[in-house]
């Protein structure tokens, strides 16, 4: 029988466990390397002595395994030490096998059971990144055998800097299948030894590969897997280096089975910690003791989500930890130990570390929003060179300093080229719309989630929401997919809405795709569906309305602080627009002069223009918004009347709606509560809006814009020569507009007015309704 035990990092033949002569400590002293400290050797000998002398079987053997964790760079025991130590125990081989299996050992049956498991592919993806990091190889892929066929499995790793070319290579190799003994993989499979491969064969030559090696994973005298490492640079690979890398690769491959069996990834993370520690030590910036403490805290005590360690290479994590240590020193020197923050900004990768709910977090989110905006703009200008953009957020569960109270947030922003540039909006195949980095990093289950939401999102004008089953770590994935829009204000809005709703979310992902779809994935702690639905409603309104940069901060602050819910927010935006266009502040003097110029069209026209200018100067957009801000509780009551009139759940009859419109209590309250005459008129106009609406989609679950059919009777008090037959008002993400007609059935068209700057926009907005009216009234 054969068994791989992670703690001794060996494949061990269990064929020599019968009782032997008395074992003395002398047998073990020669097994420790000279580099090992005397303290560690003594500790090892003491536990071995207890184990061998007392011979208490399972209890003490388990005790021994727990007290002597084996870490590669410190203790490298030879196989015979473990054999000899256990020979002193009177243990039946089958009993010993069960014992070691229980402690995480991997057997042939485990390998057969897990090789085709999706989770095995996910575990192997972590191993491949570490194998590449071991000797700076840019590409790794794995092969396994099924029957007599050897195929390339979904797990692979490619260096970010070469990802576009490597993604194309990956597409070519993943389609290959070899019979055992045939082709460059099948022949190496039989030889069961690490070897340098010929790079003049397809597909290596096609993609400029100059170095290639095959590393077999042999278990129980058969090849159970193979790792292929590729590089576009020529490498001189010595036999010893090849052997060492092969041993490391086999161990990392077998760790995947141990992780699946014990549900722990600690062995893999120990390997990664070792690589990261060595990289930091090589920089010679901080002393070894400090590095050991900080790396241990970073991995084992800070509470960074596991996916972080899967998302970044050891080189990147080493740089993060170096910056983390330096930032802690700066915070300590400034007198605020918890105010830890730093940023690393490069062309393809940006990384930020900060205290959660801190002012610096808002600054970081604005910077990332701007970077997102730049990528989306560049993609529109040059679709053939379009790039994906990816935003990742992690949040620690513990503070970074002893006795601290603040958790840390981590943002990462990266870009990666799409293999074939932008695609059509209706394309939904992930292989065509996702970047190589996305296909490399996401788990198989994750890709299935994205594929499921991609299909409806590609054809929907409104956001698509999905709630997926809870994961083993207790988090629930929430996904929001929508057509790409301006990124301004979106990240900060997302953070504040999660906080306002009390939703705990320590992992967030935003991914852009070549078909113009953007997907937000949130991993939330247990939350009621009522809260999730409320959050979805809020996000839906944010994605449907103009970006925050085009909306007054006064209203957005009411929304993000929780004073306004999503319906209050949307209602305030459309009602304030109605007020801007139709508030009728007619002066008494205007009426008198209008009568005088009744038969003088030229001067009457001049008078009307003067009246419009005076009214517009008095009732600007900002003046209306400031009124809403001062009287937001009254605005919520005005909205409540709107909700009673049009929310389907209220089921009001036409007679009941008529009574509500004729009820003057709301107008009386406005008159008593408001001191400013202009504020009173603005609020009364909001009530007029309620009473003028005939139909609306405001309370529809699925919508891409807000639309209102208005009763034009409210225009009877205006200066318009004729009251239209029908009037519609529509407001969406990037537009607002009117539809006016003077007959039940009328000819017409669509005019889109674009503005080059804010001054032009304000001028166009001011004339929006009058121009629409004049075009519709042309006979």
C-alpha cells in the first residue's frame, strides 16, 4: 500500500511497520540537517522519546503529529526517520493506514475519487501558481488520465504580463487529447521522469515557446498527473533544478487531494508563506524576526478572506506585506497606530490598503471609479483593443494591531486585454466575452454563476439580480448584472448602501466583459431576503438614474444616509424635474402688461421672454433641490400620497383617487409648515405632479427608465396657446425627455439633443419642453 502524508511531505511505502529491536535516540540524530537549530532538534527528540518509550498507540501518535508541525524550510526529515520512529510501535499496518488517513493522509482511492472532482480543479489552480512562483515560470497547466486518454484539465496559470498570448496558447492546448504512449505528453507519461520537452512541435512553436518541461506526478508506481511549465525565454535547466522542481510539483499536486479530504488548505498556504517569507527576506529591508511575525499575522491572524491568497502571486503578496509593514511604522510614528493606509499603482495592477469607513477609503473609491471610467471610454474609442476591468474588495475580520478596533479594507483594480477585443452585445459565451485573466482565476462553480446571469443580462435593458445558494463558509453570493454605464460614484454608493442596510460583505468583485455587460458579485453574511430585496431595489434605482456626478449632492446624501429610501430618491429626482419645467410663478405685473400688449405680438413676445428669464433666475435646479433638502420630511409625505395613488398594493378605486386629489390637508400642512413663499410654491408644484399623473411604471419590478403619462390640464394656467392632447415625461440613466401630441393619433419623430459642456446642457434643458411643444404643434 502507498500513502502520501502532508506533514512529512513524502510518499511512503507502508511495508515495514513490524516491531523491531529497541530504538535509541542515536538513530535520529543523524537524520536532522546541520542547518536545523539545536532547539528544534531537541524538541523533536523529546517528542520522539515520549512516543517510543510509552508506546500508547493512537493517542500519543496523534499527540506527536499535533506537537511537531513540519515546515519545509526548517525541518526536512528523511523518510527513514518516520519509518524508524513508527517501527517502535506495535501497530497493525491497516490500523496505521486508517490512522494516517484520518490525520490527512492521501491514498490511491482518494486520488481516484477526487481526480474528476470540480473542487480538485480549483485546488490545483492554487498549486499551479505556487509551482510557477518557485522558479519564475510564466505558464503552467495540468494533465490527468481518464481510462487510456490523457487530457488537459481546466486548471492553469499564466503570468499577468503575458496573459493575452498565454490565453491563446491555453485555448490551443486545452483541446488536445493524447493516448498513453502517444504524442509528446503520452510518451513522457510513460517514462515517469521529469524531462525537458522539444519546443519545435505544435503548439509550442506557434506561440513562441522557447522552454518547456514535463513534471510527472507518480503515485503507487503509476503516473496520476503531469505538470507542464512553459516560457517564451530560453532557459538552461540543470538536472538538479529539474529534480527539485519535480519533487515540489508532485508535493503540491498531492496537497490538492489532502485539502479536499481534510477541507483545509493549510499545507498549501504554508508553502506559499515560505515562498513569500523568502522573497521579503531577500529585499533585506526589515530584520528576519519582524518579517516572521508580520507574515504570520498577515496569514493567520488578520482574517483576510482566503480568496485573496488565491488571487495574488507570491511576489505580489510579498510586496503587499512589505508595504503593510512600512505603513504600520508610519501610522505608529504619526501617533495613530490604526490609521494604516498605502497604495501601489501600476499600469495593469493597482492595490490599496486602508481602514474601513475611513476618509481614505472614499478617496480610493473615487480613484478607482476614474480608472474604470478611463477604461470604458478607451474601449468605446478602440473596440478592437478593448480591455476588461476588474475590481476586487476584501475586508479583514480582525484589526491589524493589538487591542485595535478598526478592520482593514483592501481594493485591487486591474485590467487585462480581451482575446478578440469587444464582441457584439448579444454574445454570451464566457470563452468569447471574458478575459484570459478571468478564465484563469475563477473557479468552475464561479464561471457557472457568471454564465447563468450573462444570458439574461445581455438582452435586458434593466439590471438582472440573482441570489445563489450559501457557500460552505456561510456567505451568500449576490450577483447584479447590467449594461456598462458611467462608473462615477458607483463604488462609494455600493459601500454606503451596504452599510446603511446593515449587510456585512467581506468580498466584492466587479468584472467587465467584452459584450458590454458588467457583473457585481457580493459575498454577504446571513441576511434576510427582505433586506436583500430592499438593497436590490436601491441598486436598481442607482443604475437607472443619472450618475451621482450629474445629481445634486444634497439629494444623494439624503439617499446614502438613509433619510430617503430608493423610492424617495427616484421620486425627488423626477418631481424636481417636473417642478423645474412647469412651476408657474406668474407676477401680477406680467398680467397687466400682457393685457396692454394684447394686440402687439412683437412686444408681447419680448414680455414672455423676460418673464421666462425672471422665473428661471428665481427657480433654478439648485433652488428646487435646496427646498427639498430643507423640507425632506414634507417631501416624504408628498411621496406617500403619490404611493397611495399608484402603488398596486393599495388598490385604490377611481373614486378614492379623486377624493385624495381633492383632499386639501396636504396643501394646508405645506402652507403652515413652510415660511418661504417660493418653497411653498415648489412643494405645491410637487403635489400638482402627483395629481397630474395618469399612468406610471414607477412601481414596476422591471424597468430601464421612469415614465409618466400626465394630464395636460395643469398647463391651463400657463401661457401656452393650446393645451396638448397628451403629455409624457421620461427620465433615465443618460437622458430626460418629453413626448407631446395634439391628437390621439399623430405623426412625429425623435430628436436627441447632445450637449458638449455643462453650460450648453443647461441651455438645452431650459428649452427642452418648449422646443418639444413647438415641434409637436407644427401643422
